[in-house]
């Protein structure tokens, strides 16, 4: 495998590194403050991480009853935030869209195209529960103005009829759109159960990554969305052979997809440099690493906090999640002050304030960017899962 080293990093590494400077990690506070303990955006390690944004106006209320109005408000707000961060909408490399209703997909796309007319970023779109009655939430990653942003397209593949690119490459990373079971040559559905669909996705990912000059062995982060926890084992059985050693960090959530025939969608990020696996194996049966280092970034897998003692308790589970994340960060020579981006999957959004109370304790100032959505989890006893990216 190319550029692959497996290590366990000791506490001594933490002692040998100083706190990250403001030039390396900078929280952006443009516009109205967010409704939770997260920054509108964080600049860190040559990327701009934009929090999941809702279509709220200056008064905190939704700007309209339809997805088009809310999408337009979000992308206008994102433009403002990116400009404050030294970037622009045109420098966006990856977008995550969470829709309340799958039926709003075409209306979302029609508005989205107005903002990304040429060489759009890669994108993942799934159905999730959203806060405050929102119809759509959008998070993004961008590079600063003047930085490398290359949109690539595999030979022989049809251009995507949807407003996203398959591949965007930066100086050190390769981002892929969320992939479902379609043929690249004609965009047609490849039918089958979750094992067939997972294989189709990862075969396609192999082609896309090769187009960008990397391979599956270089993947550092994977986000998997499945439509039912009952297909989790089937997905893993098909996924595992593609990552026989040093698998990427991964989070898996249960969410709706943009088509009733799809069982799974997978989004990948790969490094163009060295890849270093950190920590112990999460579980012999799960093809994922606790964390993966690529350059100055550490990608952490999604972490659950359910135990026999805290079943159904969002506060206790969130505290356990953050404790486990703290151990991983320490082993990587980092702290919560280095976290730039976070994704929170919460099974019950009425517990939003409760989990924020714990989360805020670990980020008393300049918290990371964050998206929070309501999904089911693959462990039915878990109520929260958190995935983070740290930069030093």
C-alpha cells in the first residue's frame, strides 16, 4: 500500500507539541451567532469548515415555508461566511445536504444550480430530521481563495445530471461525492441488495480515486448512510474486502436516500500524502480505524457512548462519547482545542439542548464547526454519535 504506516502514538507526543496558533486554527463569527456551541466556520490546515446552516433570517426565524427559499438563504449566508474566512462559494470542495423531505430534492437542486453553475463541489444528500422545523441543512468544506481546487471527471463516465461533481482534488486531499448504486457510464441504477450496491459503489470509487491519482488504500475518512440498521452487516461484509488493512475512519448512520431503490450511500475522502492509522482496532468485526492521520489532520471515526449503565440517557452518553474522543485526541498528540469540524447524529432532536450542555463543557471558547441532524443509529441503544476532524 502507498504511504501507509500503522502506529500507536504515546502521551509523550502531546507534551512535545505546543498549543495550536491562531494562524493554524481560526474561528469565523460572521453574521448572527449560531443556536448551539459551534462556530459558523473554522479555518484550519488550509481548509474552511462551514457549520451546518439552516435557512433562518436575522430574527432567527425560517425565511420561508419552502425548500427553495431556505436553500437560497443558506447559500447567501454561506457566501458571507466564506468571504469572511478568505474563501468563496466557488472555492467550495465538498457539500453535505440534509433534507427533511425527499420530495424536495428537485426543488433543492433547482435553487442550488443557481449558485453552482460551473464545476460544482462534490455533494452528499440524505434525508434527516432537522432542528426548528427546517426543511434543509447544508454544511460545507472550502479552500481559501487562490488555493488548488481541481474538478476531475473519469473517462467514459456520463456527466452527472445532478448539480455536483464526482471528484474535487486539492493540494493534499481528494473528495468524492456521495455514491449510490449507479453505473458511471450511463447513470443507470444497478439493482441488488445492500451487498451488491456496496460493491458497485466501491468499484466506482476505485475508478474515481484512480482518476485523481490515489487509491482505496489512501482513503482516510468514510461516511456511510444506510436506510435500515438491518442492512448494516450486509454492508460491512461487502465493504470489508475493499479495506483489508488500515481502513479509514468511519461513521455510519441510518438515513433516507434520494431514491427508493437505494440501500446505501458512501462518501470518501482520500489523502495524496502519507496515511497513518492511530490507536487500537475499534472491533475485529468492524472495518474501521479509531483515527487516521493525514498530514496535519486527524480524522476520527464516529463515536458512540452507550453502555449498560446509561441506556436512554443522552447526557451520560454524550459525556461518554466526549471522554472517548478525548482519549483518542490525546493519543494523537491533540486536544479539543485542535478540533475543526464535528458532525453530531442525534436520535431525538428534543435532546439537542441536553447534549449541548455537555458538548459546551469541552469547547468553552471558539468551538469547531458542526452539523447536527436527527438520524437513527446502527446501535439501537445509542442516542448520539459524534465524528470529528482535528488539525494541528
